[in-house]
C-alpha cells in the first residue's frame, strides 16, 4: 500500500502541475512559477505561526495570498521600469529570505523543518493520514492534492476558452471584453495553491520541475493546446511512476528521481519529436539540401 | 440599437496618453463618419498604434473619453473588431487557423458557453472569405506572413463588428494578400461598416482610403482624403522627413519615413 500512496501522491502533483504548466510555458512565464514556489515560504510559515499547527487549509490560504502578492509586486516593478527578469529575481529571493528568517526565528517553538519545506518527503506521506467522513486510511497529502486537482479541473474546465485566448492574444481578449487581469490572477492563484499543496510531498523547489518540464516536453510533441495538456499530464504521471521505481531501485530521493526522469523525457522529446525534434529537423534539412543539389 | 445610429461610430474627446510622463498623444479630439475606410497616417513614433490601443482600453489614458455610437466604450465592446499587429502574438502557439478564427466568437459567447458547431461554421465561412479555407487545419506557425495576416482578418470578420481597428495589416504581406485585404475592406464598407487602419505606405493612401487622419502626437488633420492628403498637411505631419514630392498637389509620394 505504501507504494500505491506514494505514486498516487506523485501522480496528483503531476496532474495539477501538468495542466497549469502548459499555460505558464505558453505565456512564457515559467520563471513566475519558480518565483511563486519560493516566495510562498513566508506564507507557509506565517500561516503555521498563526494556526499553530501544520493545518494544511490555513497554509493553502496563506501561501496562495503570498503567491498573488508575489505576482502583483513583480508586475508593479516591471511597470515602473525595472527589467522583467530583475524584478522576478528581486521579489522572490527577498520573500524567500524572509521565509528563511521566519523559520529560523521560530525553529525552537515550531516543528517546521526547512529541508522538508524545500525538498519535501514523499516517502512519508502514507504515515500522515487523517480521518475524513470516516475514511481514515487515505493520506492527508492525497486529500489535499485531490482537492487541488478538483479545483483546477473545475476552473480550467469552465474557463478554458478564456485561459486559451489570454495565453494566445491577451490584447485581443481585452479588446473584446474578457477580463484578462482576473484570469491572470486566477491562474497565478491556482499555481500558488498547487505549490503549497505539493510542498509536503515533492517540496517547494521540485514542484517547479513538475510545473515546467512535462509541459515543455508536451509542447514539443503536439500542435494542439488540448492535446498538449493531456500529454503534459500523462508525461507527469509517467515521471511519478518511473521516478518512484527507479528511486526504490537506486535507494535515492523519490521526488528528485521523479524530476530527473522528467528531464530525461524532455531530452528524448527534444531529440526524437516527429514535429519539433532535432533529428526531424536535421532530416528535413538534409532532404532540402539533396533536393537543391538535384535542381542546380 | 438602431436609434443610436445617428451618432458617430467613434467619438474621441481630449485623449492624452503618456509613457513615463512624456506625452505620446496630446489632446486628441475627433469623430469619424460611418461607413468609411479611414487611414491613420503619420511618421514612426507618431502614436498611431498607441492611439488605437488607448481607444480600446489596452493602454491607460491620462485623460480623455471614448464613445462608440454615442455610448461609453465598455457597453459597446461587441460592436468592435480588432486586428492587432501580426508580431504581437506568438505564432508557435499550439493551435490551427480555424481555432484562431473561432477566438473571434469568444466575446459573444459570454462567460460559460463553449464554442461549438455554430462558431465553427462561422469561422470556416470567414476563412473562406479571406481565401484561406484550404488552410483551416494548418498549424499557424506553418503559414506565411501574408497567410497569418489573413487569418487575423478572418478572426476580425468572425467578430461580426460594426467598427474595426486594424494595426498595420499591410506590413510584411505579399501582393496577393494586400489585394485580398483591400477587397475585403471594400466589402466591409459596402456593408456600412467603419474601418480604421493604421497605414505606413503613403503611395497607396489615395487608392485605398476615402478618409484620412494625419497624426503626429497631435491630430494634424481629419477629413476626406482629397481635402486632407495634401502636400502642405503632409509636410506638417512628417516635418522634414518626407523625401520626394509631387507634380500636382499630393500626387506622387515616395519613400516617406
């Protein structure tokens, strides 16, 4: 059963990250995902200090708020003339540092391990079960991640067309009356929520890998957004399964292995993708060259 | 809606736009007549695109008011079609031509309705009008610049608007596409629609547009082409940058930038 819950946790992280990651990659906002995943740390700590427990709903809320503040600050700085990459760098490192200080200040009173926040420990998820509606054998992480996945399904499902047009042509979307800013912050809110829901299992840092790498891989394999999202999710789940078994085999970090597998799959797609791959491009060029030499 | 039609399709009052404190558009006040092809002409940096974006609410205004058929812009959005500059979007986006054209219907669908068979039919029809029906399922990155521009135009048609804003639709397109666009614009005009086009090529202004706005931070002139597109007003608009000039008044113009 241990195997099952660990893989289930990884797969749920993969599903939520895979869906949201597609929109981040297409909007060229991969680094915003990175920024959010770091800067939610003070939100997690403050929620922890206030609620006095690792009550995950409070953390989910606290961190989502800080995630939105991050995006808001980055935008304010950009609009007042700071370079885009610099403003991302300033905001997330500064907020992350505040989080580190808060953790160290409270280390004695509270049981919040920095390593655990940053790297997670998916191997222990099955020990931490809660009783919901009389069902007591499902781990807490699976409940929280399942809830997150459900929210993402509902929001993206209802507003798919808005998210799509905002990603492709925000100016046109705005001109025809779609509240672009609202959907921007909605997406960012979902990313924050996913980051926090995942931090106990894969950690705040590796969640970035699950957000970006499967989506970037899927991008290389298809030319339709809906298919890209499905591929991204499937690739993420594959990473969770393969990552778990190779970690078990090597006796290595499970979360680390999951993202390593994601990286390897990306390289494979980069080389062998029939549409965008390096090999396909080389063959096409070779054919063109041959055609050219025959003509001249 | 009919009773509002006596009002001008677009009335702008005291529009000022600034980037960091430096004004890019100063106190523009004008209205445009219905059912005309209107060329917005001016040198680089004159604020032509900025004006369109400010009217559409894509850029913050320092001051000014925009009315569409006599009503505030926000209430009339469904009557407006917008064709942004082609470079403003990522053409590697995973989607096909038909899908992009269907986006023209999203504004009409409201919050929750999904695009369906009806939208698909409209989109195919619009692609057909720009001569792109054969490319409906082509991935957009595989289209040439001219074809991409025609897809954008088809999307604007799908919006079924009464007032169109087009930002440099003729830039970087082949001769065939330019002809296709111009015949489409004339068709829109014949249907009584109003089209504002940001335009660069002074050589074709007289041929394409029956109304011209000359713009260089301030509005220099706004009126029928034969009255406004004259040597002296162009000189005022372009300053010393206008190179070669006419035989008769405002006739042959070459190399204006």
